[in-house]
C-alpha cells in the first residue's frame, strides 16, 4: 500500500494533464492554430517545468538560501580595455 497510493496519484495527475492537453489542442485546432506551441508553453509555465528550469540553470551553494548561477562550459574572453 505504501507504493500503491502514490502511483495512483501519479496516474491521476498524468491523466488530468492529458485531458487538459486534449482540451487545449482542440481549442487551438478550432481556431486554426497548431496546438504544439500551446503545449510547449504550458509545460514551461507549469510548476514542474519551472522546477526543471531551476534545477538546470541554478544551484544552491552551501547551507545558505542564496541561489547562485551555475558555471557554464563556455569561457568568454575578458572585455577589451576602453
């Protein structure tokens, strides 16, 4: 039962997400639009998309509550002197 209830909640959440995507897709098609941009925007603006974006581009340093940007692999040259 410990794993059954979370799996049921996950299944319900996935089904509700599919239902919302279906409704949004039908609305977009009725207006003559492609549903793909609406689906992508809804994923990026959802709490799950926000969390994924935060995990990809920000990291917590130490025990502080200050969020520091992650280092990138691209090393920019120093700015030219004026």
